[in-house]
């Protein structure tokens, strides 16, 4: 490179600043330029692979292949947006799940340095899953690479309690990156970050542990300039913002990666093989810690994602011996939906749930009666009309009884049949539904109208245990607080209520069967 590393003079800084403009849209080129790969043995850990070895013939060492690929993709995204310093562009969003030991914190340090050195008056926020992780690993890694960089004299680095900051000495209040703890009550620290003529950026390390509220607040800093988001973490749970951004319903907004630790040069391959030998390649332990894949079931997840997926893929087989039952979940507040869910035997797919917003109890009763009559017209009598009678649901039960429809009232907070296993009736209902999902229940396809939502509702609810060892589901209020106000499991509750008790079909099948046409050869009158 033409720039001398003897920095500190006005002439050298001007030359250096001019050289760094070349790397505005070339983060990998910046990394290879800014750090002493040819002279510092402490960073000469990974030998460059092709095609990067040919691109940087003067450097034997450099980033691992996964990091090179990441930075090259970032180059494409920057060039695609063509930010002109005036007109806001679409945010650049990366979400990367990985096994242990791949060097995530190193890449975080490179990203901070690249943005700070190539984008005057940028503003950044970095956080991690815990205060200890943030201070001793993520932010400490930045110090290591900053002190080795060609621009080490440009910025002031701090890692004291109450002041984890990194700022340009010329404009410390307008050109900076701060490390902030991610406690939910600290969410305001992530708000109000704007860089209209530059880059506002956020980097989340150990992103699975960052509360969803923090993700929500940071979106406010992506409305102008050239905003960027980089999330890294082990995929420890299959719910929450990191999961949704990487493999869930918001993945289309992110450039996503799942990195297997065995494919990274610096990791201990024998250690991971021993892990596989002990736990199995498809175990959640190996998925999370080695393969960079989200677990089939979170530590506190009540219904496994794999079980729901399998139930959605089962072939639709009409259950001729099963009774028709209908579950009704009554909305308890304005943001919730009322749901009517028919199930015939173990077939919960053929007739999809009906979801309603804003109905009062009289209107909902009308929809329930309408549904019952629709099945009667098909020759399919309802053998069990189960209604959630909790709260306002009691009014629905009373009206149906007055109209002669004989509903079975289910109180979610009442005593279960199996008091040793479950704390409340709702826990038992979900337990019976979980058993059915594992074995024979046929759920709507993921591509159906409500399939994706039902999958989320079934798999995102968590549970715990009482001091007596009874299973206790996470309450609706706690679930909504953890995941957001639109995550009440209304459809799942309507399905669960159909498992309140077993129902027999007295008509030998809920599905109407064609009458047999039999020709009798013998006429008894002929014998007379």
C-alpha cells in the first residue's frame, strides 16, 4: 500500500484519509489494509483461501473464509444502495447464527472500525447478551484490533464502568460508537440514534439473549441515511426476534447465515466431533453449539417445532370414525381474536379455523350457530361444542344454552383432571393437544391461511413448574409481553379447548357415508 504507517503528522493523515476513501464500499479491502497481517504474528492465525488469496497476493494471512464471504456480501449491499449522502436508502440488515468459536466478536470489531474510519459523523450502538459478554469480550475485542490498526490515533477508546465509548477525536459528540447494556429497562438508550448524512448502525452480539423490546426500539434508528444492522449469536432458542429475523417470518428482510463451527479454520474439530459422538448430530445440543441451527425445542418451549412441522406435513386422511367437535376461544380484550375451530377426529386441517376481530358476544354466538348449522347441512352433527367460558366467554356460554345448543363450558383456570401433572385446566388442555401433535393430529399446511400463525402460537408458548412439580404454562399476558401485543395464542387455544374431554360418535362416523345399494336375489313373498 502507498500509505506509510508512521502516522500522526498532518501530511500522513491526509494521505491516509484519501486512501481510506477507496474502502467505503470494500470492507474486506479495509480489513486487509488497516491491520498488520504481514508483521504481527498474533493475528497470523488463518491463511487466506481462494479466491481471496489471489485478490491479496501480498498477504498470506487474513480473515477466515466465512468472514470473507460476509464482508464481500456487505460490499454488494453497499454498492446496490448507492447512498449519496442525502437521500435515505433501505437499511442493510445481516443476521448470522453460528456454533461456538468462529470469531464473531472479531468481525464485530472489524465492522465498527470499517464504519468509523470510512463514514464521517456515523453513529453506532453495540450490545451483547450480558454485561460481562459486552465488556470483557465484545468491547475488549474492539480494543485489540483498534490498537493494531493504522488509524489507532484517530479515535478515543474507553472501557470503564459507565463509559464504554469509541469516538473520533475531531468530533466526539457527532462521530462515535457506544457500547450499551441490553436490559429491557434500558431500551431508551437505543432510541433517537440518527445520522441523516451518514450511517446509523447497530451491532448485537449474542443476539438470542437480547430482549425483543430492544430490537423494536432500534428500528427507530433505521429511518434515514445509510442505516446498518448486524446481529450475531448462537441460536439458543427458537422464538424471539433473533429467531424470526434469521429463519422466521422476518428473514426476507435480512441477509441470513447459519455457520457450522466445523467449517471454520480456527475451531477445534476434535472437540465438536466428541460432542456429536456424545449427543448425536441431530440433537439440539449439537445444533446450537456446533451446527449453527436453531433447536427443535427451546429449553422452556412447550410444543416442539419439529413435532408441529411433522403434523403439518402429514397426509390428509379423513377420520371416518371420529366425532365432530368445535372449539371456541372468546376474545378477552380488543387486541385478541375470537376463534371457532372445527376438528373431526384427528383431522384439524380439512375445515380451517374461523378467526374474527371485534365481535361482541351476541355476534360471536351467531357465528358459532352458523358453523354448527353448516356441518348439520353436511350430515355431520356436532358431538362436542367446547367454549372457553373464562371472563366474557361466560356470556357466550349462557346465550348458547338459552338457544338450546348445549355448549360444554371450559374454564381455563379450573382444576385439571390430573392434578399431579398440571396446575390448571388450560395446562392440561395444552398437554393433551401436545400429545396429539406428536402422534396423529393433522394440522393445516404452513401455506394455508392461518398455518404460519398457528405454528407460531403452538411453538412459542413457554412453560415452567410449580414448587409441587406441576406443569404451568406461560400466561397469555406474559407471552404477549415477551413476544409482542399481537402474539396471543387465540387459534391454538381454540384447538386446545377441543381436547377438554373425550367424545364418542354415536352415529358411527362424523363423515356422511353414501347409502349402500344392495340387490337382494331372494324375495320372501315367492316362498308363499
